């Protein structure tokens, strides 16, 4: 099993649904599906605990090795499940289109480019999996590198989108108009604050995943290959828990309008 098989966050498996779900037609952002989100979280937790035991507790290194083995198998499980995600990703990309429902041009094009990267990610990962499984005669390392690069690009675009959205929301909340109750109702202000909090969590989650994505690139690219297993597990667990928290929070409150 290639190390680059481990723990990419599938764009589809981390969406609650694949289309607009609000009255104004805005699209949902990344939120974890219950089953796959829990598999991802459990896998990263095993990697975190196993890595710590291997490095800090030599007497329990055998337990650490077993936990890392469980982590690797859960990773492989998620890779196989993603073989069936291409169609769902295509439907989402088609529904979003050129983002005509998005009011902000920058957010629109970051999302469109992110969807393209996500769509290309799947066949590249499938090729890598097929090469590792000896289904195809191909160099799996190249396909793992390409799929990881596309995942990293998608995350980088997501970071840019979330950062821009946070800045816009912050500007809107601090503007003179926002301080006038007659212009901005309290409920609207709370919705904007909740939206900003959600975008901050998305930003942090994407940054944690981006750090791991760079780690899985070929040696010589920034910090590629330099993270110990426990750090990879810590970053992945943090990202997973943040996304699960967002899903729980979003299920109990309406979406704010676009900034």
C-alpha cells in the first residue's frame, strides 16, 4: 500500500449533500457524512495514538504497531469506497456549474477551480489504487503524487476562499451600517457571526489537511516526508473533529446569506 493512499479527504464523502439546500439556492460547503467521517476520524486517532506509543513508549511499541496497522486498513477502506464517488462529484460539479448563485466573483471562481481539481482527483486516485492492486500495469507512485497534488490544490483554493469570506464577513459586521439595528436585525447579525465562525473552522480544517498533503508529496517539496506518524494523526484528527463539529452545528441553524 502506498503511503500516499493514506487519508486524503474526499470532496464528496465530506459533503452533507450534493446540491443547493437553502431557499436562496446557495450550495452547502464541506461537511462530513456520518459513516465516512467517523471512519476517517477513527483512522487518524489510531495513527495519533499509535505514533505516540511508538515514539514515546518503547515498552508499548507492539500496541502502537497494531494501531498503525488498523489506521492503514481504514485508509485503504476509504480509498476503495471512493471508487464509487465519481458520479456524485460530477453531479455536484454540474449543479454548481459556474456558480451563478454566488454573489462574490472571487468565491465563485475559487469554488469552480476547486470543483475541477476535485473532479480530476478521483480518476487519478483510482489509477493509483488499480496500479497498487496489480489491476493495471502502471507506476502507482506517479498517480499517487498527482492525486495528492490535486487534493492539495483543492485545499489551497479552499483556504483562499474561506479566508476571503472571513475577511468580507468581518468587514460587513464592523461596517457603520452593521451597527444600525434598523439596517441589520439582530437575527441577521447572529447568522453572519455563525457563518464567519463556520468559515474560520473550515479554514483551520483545510490548513491542517494541507499540511498533511504537502507531507505526502515527493521528498524535496517543502516539508514533504518530514512529519512523524503522530503529527500526521494529530493534524488529521483535528481536521476531522472540526468538520464533524461543523456538521453538528449546521444541522441546528440556518445558513447565512452570502457576504
